C-alpha cells in the first residue's frame, strides 16, 4: 500500500516536471532536429537564438515590459496590502476579492475588454496599452505575497513602535518593511515571471510590429520547429531560476514559505 | 483608529482596477450591442443582432458546449492528480517540505507556452514516448498524438495541477489532525476516516479549486491553438478569430459574453449541486 502510494506520487511529480526537463535537454542538442534525447551536446542553438534579431528584439521588449510591471505592481500592491491590514475584517474580504479579480477572471476576457477600452482612449495597439494590461494582471501576485507576509507580523510590534513615539510612516518603513522583505521579493518574482510569460493578453494587445518573447516563440513553433525554440524556452526558464536563486541569496528561500 | 491614513494607500490599486479592469468589462457589454461595421471595427447604432447571430448558429453553440465540457474534464482530472499530491504535501516532514513544494511551484514560474512546448517534443511522432512504446512492442506503428483533443486535455491538466494542489494543501493543513485521530480511535477504517472526515473537511478548498480550474481551462486560448491544431473548434479561438482576423468587434464581444455566461451557469449549477456537501463541512464544530 505504501509502495503503491509512492509510485503514484512519483508518477505525478514526474508528469509535472518532465516537459520542463525535456525542453532544456532538447535545447542542448548538437543535431539539427528538435528531439529528445538530444544527439550529442552543444550550445550552438543558444548561439543561433542570440544571433536571431527577431528573438532578441522580442526578448528586449519582454524584459522591458516585465521590469516596469514588476516595479509598479510591487509598489501599488504593497501599498494595497498595507491598506488591507488596516481595514476591518468584512471590508478587508471585499478589498482582497477586488484585488484578486485579475487573477480570477479569464485572461482572455480581460484582454478583450482592454482591447476595446484602450482603442476608445487612443491607446489601441500601443506599447503603453500593453504595459497597462500587464500591470493589471500582475498586481494580484504582488498583493497576495505581501499581504500574506504582513499577516505573519504580530500587531504588537506596531503598537510597541507607536508607543515609543514613532510616526506611522516610521513604523511602516522601519518595522513592517524589513519584516515583509522576503514576501515582497517573492511577489515581485511572480509578477515578473507572469508578465514575462504572458501570452493571451499580449496577443490581443500587442503593439504593431512589437512581439514579446512568448509571441515570437509561438510563431516560431508554428512555422519553424527547430531547437532554436527550445533555446528560447530555456532562456526563459533560466531567467526564472536566476530570480529564485537571487531571492535565496538575499533573504533565503526558507524565510519565504 | 490611529492608522486611518493607511486606508488611503489602497487608492492607487483601486483606481487602476476600476479604470483598466471594471471599465473594460463594461466596454465589452457596450461593444456587444453595437452594429457591425464594414472596414471598421464597429458601426453606428445599437442592435441585439449579435446575440441573435451567436445563439442562433449551431457552430458557436457547439463550440461553447465543447469548451465547457473540456473545462469540466480538465478540472476533474486535475482533482484526481492533485488530491494525492496535496495530501502528501500537507503531511510531509518539515525537512522535505521545501523540496516537494518547489516541485509544485516551479512549473508556475515557467510560461504556459513553454510547458505546452515540452509536450510537443514528448508526443512527437518520433518523440521519446513513441520510441519507448515501439521498443516495448506495445505498438507496431508510431502513434499520431499531436493535434488531438486528448493532447489539449493532457497539456491543460499539466498547466492547472499546481493551481489545484496549493488551495487543497492549505485546506488539509488547516484541518485539525485530532479529528481524523478521533475517527480512527472510534474504530473507523482508514478509508472510512478519509471518506467521512478528511475529504469533507477539505471540501471548501476542493470546491474553490475546481471552479477556478474550470473557468481558466474553458477559456484557455493558447494551448488549444498550439496543440489542438485546426481539428478542435473551441469557443475562445472562434472569438479571437472574430476580433483579430475578421475585425468584427461587436460580434466577438457578444461571443465573449456568451462564453462568460456559459461558464457562470455551470459554476452556479455546480455550487448549488455541491451545497449539501459544503454545508456538511461548515456544520462541523469550529476548532
């Protein structure tokens, strides 16, 4: 019974991780075809990826949009999390639901609504419009992570800070901020990755001639199915891993959970 | 309270969501009532014709039914795979928790497109799965697995399992282990304890996760577009065709609302059908 359970669990974990491993390994092939297992090992498909102007322009655009989204979402989401903590129980539940809406509503429908709205205010097919869409979708990730960290903070710490004469601003800056740093970084990472990987909304709102990396990858997979695509996908996996690594180095992953 | 000033900090977020989330949905309703245009996205005047067209054509109703069925199948399969993992994650020792937790969260850090792409490689005609099956002699010819409804379901299940594991794990971690112990000490078998105590207690998490996955899977666009090919006509891709391809915004908006209404009906029906189960849970004495 125990053995059977272990086999079932191993199969499910394997199912979750296999496609990611396959993509990474396929990008390292020395052969000419997209295949697994790879034929020999080389980095030549990464060289092709970085020599492909279309991919590099897309990568640059994705990074720009993701960085701006992350900064805005973390800032606005962090402020909202502080507001959430100050609200009464009933109001906090409504506020939380509102902030989570972009996550709960289908990205397709939100994207369609934004397509119409942005066109009507003159931002149709513009970079700013795309950026606004990304900020809306990434906002809940930053909010949830920071609000969860704040919940772990004992209110007595704030009371102590206030009774010692600190202003509310001082308390937030020197008591709360250091305590939620880990959560804020994790929220920022999720915001970044969500923006960097967003497909459907970007597809609906993309500026003329401006593909993000997922859009470029989709086109490439549809028309030229060669290992350059695996290299592109591996680059985006590596970016997410680098983010996790950076968080582990600065605050330690164990503090995040 | 002295911290009243903090309430103002929520204003930027609310303004952003009001302007760029609530208003867009209002715009969608307005757009669905506009007259179609020729050469432009929409014409002058208002009409109900878009809805008449959307609900009168079996092509769109059929696609709606297929999308909702797909969402239901994906949600059910996700539950089947997620419950054991959530159970394991909720009971694994502190030492191993981070490792297994990372296995569940790490797919979330990788884009949907990349995860779908992994299946394209695995299931290709000359891919590792076909090679393995040929080697074992189970099949004589490579199977053509890509561009079928099955592969779309498989890839969507893969995408949404983490969405379901995390809320169910939370629900399981928040239940008092003493309740299961009490059931066992009163003589219930392990299966009976699971069926009568653990499962009902985790039901709120299960219910929320099923609804979330159903909605996200029914409205998924990229996975069917990439893996389903042209064989599977689902409503999201027909909507995008109208908006981007045919440039018919009013009709596209009406179809989007039909999809939203269809999903809402299923969610409401599901909530009503499972209400006895949910009530059984909330009737349990609070800790």
